[in-house]
C-alpha cells in the first residue's frame, strides 16, 4: 500500500501528465477521483498544513467555478473555506499529490522528483 495519495480528475491534462510521470518513475500511489472521493475535512486540513502559501496554493481562483461564486475568500474563516471545498471540489487546484509530509499541487516534475527520491531512500532503508 502506498503512502502517496494522488487526487486527480481524469479529463485534467495536468492530472494525466502527473499520472504518467508517476508511473514512468515507478512511484506507487493511491489514486482518488477528486470529485467522487472528495477529500474529507481532516484530509483538507492536512493538505492545508503542508502548503507554503496557505489557501492560495490549493484554491483554483482562476477557475470559472470560483469566479461564479462572486465572493471574497478573505472574508471567510478557514473552516468555512474548507467546507466550501468539500461541497464544491472543483474549487481545488489539481492534481494534488500528498505523501504525508510533502505536498505537490499541479504538474511539477521538479517537486515530484523530491517525493520520488525520498521514496527511494525510504525503500532502500526498509
């Protein structure tokens, strides 16, 4: 069982690229459909705790779904935003890759390489 969770949406180009990269680099992962298996409140809190830019890192603020809300995200409390993300997972940037200690949002081979190197070190020690 992998400790890497890959939240994706099949028609998302970045998700497909990321999945291809993970497979090509022989990284085991558990894939979760972002809209069918929406992250729980606790999972979103964990994801948020691993960000370097806070909510801005995981919110798809340029998406039509976000723009149609017509609200100032800064007026909401963190728990209100998290609840909104559970109700409307299209507001999340994708893909989201988490290994328990590291977060990668979007297709980012450089950051994915850090997860794969850490995974390789962990496997050689085990």
